[in-house]
C-alpha cells in the first residue's frame, strides 16, 4: 500500500500566509538542480514540501541508503502547527525522531524522484537522478545542499507551534437565533473562540484530553479525603506549550472540597525550574527525611492562584499553551527557582464538576488541597515551606487563603502576595462598566447554586443572559468568548435583572466571598495599580484600610502604583514581589503592623504613554484579559 512521506525544508523564517490549515505549498517533484537551489536560497521565507509516494517496504530503504547525518532535520508538519491539524488518511509524516536516520542523499533522492519513486529506474538509482549527470557534479551538488541545510537548521532547531488558527469554528443559525446574536456579535464570538481553541496545548478539546479523565477506581459516591492524589502525569510534554526553555512540567488530578464540604475531583499543574533556589532552612515533605541525600534537590513551593480564564471545562490553565497567566506570574516564579503548584480550580478541566466562580473561599480550598496533594505526589522533591501568590481573581483567592489559614492552617505557610486582588466583589461590580460586569456576574450566578442550596441562576440573570450562557457552555467558550457574548450589543440586550445585587442571595454571597475586615495569617503583600479598571483601586484600598483598622497588628504591606493598570502592575512590581518572596523563604522577618506607600514612575508620568504602563502595549502575549 503506498505511503506518503512528507519531507519539509524550513528555510529561514516562516511566512504565515503559506500555512492554510497545515497544507504547505508543494513543489513540482520533477524539480531541476538549479530550480532546487533557487527555491532553497532565492526564496528564504518559504517552506518547501516534497511528497514522495513509495511502497511502504521501501520507505525505510529511502532513509537508510547511506550513513546518517544527524543534523538534517525532517519535520512533521502536524507538530509544526500545534498538533491540531488533520492529516489525510493514508499519509505518514516523518517526525524529528527519524531525523537521525535521514541523510542528504536520501533527501536528494526523494526530491528528484517525486511521485515516480516507485519506478524501477528511481529505485535503482537512489542518488543519481539522471544518467547524463556526472557522479562528480552530483556529489558536489549534494555537498552544497547539505551545507545549506546545516547552515539553515543550525539556527532553526525549534519546532514552530501554531501561527494560524487551529479552528474554523462557525456558529450555526440555530445557535445564533437561540442566543439572539447580532451579526457583529456572532462574528466576534467566532473569532474569539477560534483564538481560544488555537491556544489549546493539545489538538483535542479539554474534555477529550485523556489526562482529565478520572481513573476507573474513583467513586464519586465515596471519594477519598480532600487533598488526595488521583492521577499523576510526571513529565508533561512541554513542546505542546509556550513555556520558557529550561522549565519542565507535571500535571495531576486530586480531590478538593467545596465551600459546603462536598469532595470533588479537580486538576492542577506543577511548573518546575531547572534547578531549585537554595535556602538553608527548607524541610522536605517526606516523613523519611533521613533517607534523603544532601545533594537531592529540594524545591521551595509557590502555591499559585490564577486569574479568571473562564467558567467552562475548556478553560483549565493546565490545558492552555501559555498556562493562561504565563509571564504575569508562573513563568517568572519558576524561572526564579520555585516549584509552582497551580490548581485549575474546580469545574475547569475535569468534566462534570461545577465551577463556583468567584466564590473565593472555594478556590482557596482548591489551592490548599492542591498543595497537600502535590506533597503526596512528590514528597522527596517538594519543600514543606510555601508562599501563596495570585493576581486578579487569583489575588482575591490568595487573600482568601490567608483568611482561611487562620482557621484551617496548612503547615509550612510563609505568607501571601496578592496582586490586583478582588476584595469587595459587589463593590467592584458597582464601580466597573456594565459590559464588564455582565460576564462576571453571569459567571458567579452559573455556579453559585453549587454552594448555596436553592439558588437559581434566574434570580440574577435575564432569559437573554441565560440563553447566552447556555451557548457559551455548549461551545465551551472561555473568558474572551464570554466577553463578546455578554457585551450584549453595547448594552442593548439586558443581561442582568434589575435589583439582582439587592437580593438575599447577593448579600449571602458578599458576606461569604469578601476579603478584608477579617483576620488573616500574615505576612501579606498587596500591590495595586491606581488606574486599574477591573479590581478598582478605591475599593481595594478601602478593604486594606478597614482590615488594618480592625487588626492593627496584622503584617500587611500595601503599595499603590500610579499611572498603571490591572496586569501591568505585575511587571512594574515584579522585582519587588520576587524579593519579598525570597525574604520569606530566607527567614528574614517581615515588617510589623500595616504599611502603605505609593509608587511613582521614576521618569515621570509622561513616560506612561510610551512605557506600556497601560494595556495599550502588549508584552509577549495577546491582551488576554481584554482590559
């Protein structure tokens, strides 16, 4: 049976408009020597592809005609495009594992023979393409081609990930009508969802990724205690992700506990540095510490709470190429030598579980039990000592964990860093724009019934809003897609009911979820951008000051940052919070009592227009929060 072998030459920089769902431009298989050189040298931005149809039994012969040249890479186009693109039935692509067997003569033969490689003439002459060519000139040309390939591949060893959409998603007419979407909103939803799916680490949607499937031994009627490990993926293939080089990754499933005490499964990841940062007083989690060798690595732990990624199963950061918060926190923390333990939160990742979105104590449970489960999975590698960190929703979760620590302490806790934290959620909702609040409040309402018995989503959300939530759930959209749906045609479609925030359920929610004005386990560092349109600075400052008024002996360091917004404050303050975290592990005493200071740009306020202090500029990524 014929087998199609695709051999790709990636010569210099890729050109996006040559990739259409993974089907590269194909050259004439009967290409001449001169034309080949012209393609390799004269078109430096164009990847060229040559298909060779051969009997399956001769595929290996094609690759083994002469000793291997390991530096020539043969590239699998499926891997080049985020592992999500279809390959026609009956075709086989040679991936990088075959590169060591490839050689210049075989590659030259595949180019020369093309679709005629199964002819006797071609099989008998694996190097010489035409009898009229002298052996000397052939060898000279092959050497030149090999030299060109080595020069090009010497600086292009990485497999490129997706640089075009990995999705051609389209809403159906039925879906558009059911959610009452305008043409513009439907278009925006489609684009947003394509972008989100393109950022999936794996080709399959999260619900189809086997990692998130519970082991057959798990019994939801009789689950193990919260903090129990259910499944461990020791070495996650980071070539699927856009993590910085040198970092490695693991994923695991574990049990957590909802606000009302129900035990449910959840997912998490660990981001490992190349080497752990060394501190003299770290202690291993293992009870058999005396069996450890002194040279065994011991990783200090950051318990990381992520910002809002969405409310559906597909929004688990462990299944996204950049782990959602990427260079905001998890990447620099891991690069600084800390093992980052990060839960996805209940309802994100594992199928069939509710997502009590923005019920901050529930996510604080997820964080605490993820730490306990990680200790079970890696008792010899992880230190008992840990610092909590988070931003945005994650900043609210981090603060909530510090409050949880007063009544449900987890051993080894050293302190909390909360960036742009949500404190009084309803107060922030009142201060923010309607379009922004629609999505947040719908997100809270869809999961509140899982922790507040008797609550119905319709108490807060209109029928139009509920229809749009059902569509978001059906298409497994996340934050960006939800933002398009709940912008509600600029406010023309009412999403929230009048007076929803005055209901008994809203009062219950605020009492349970609010941070501030409550005792917490310090020390805690809070950093806040003064131009933040999301976690509104006056509301956060009020919560900080109320806490310090009621608990003046608390160890709370609060800094506000002029001319800067929600996410960029993390970049502006990165050196400060990394130093603060280092001091906690080093055993340096934190300052006593509460303190507050305002940070100003060292080059003056005018520099903010050009320095990226707002979200007008992008760093490394797209503006995933949309603010």
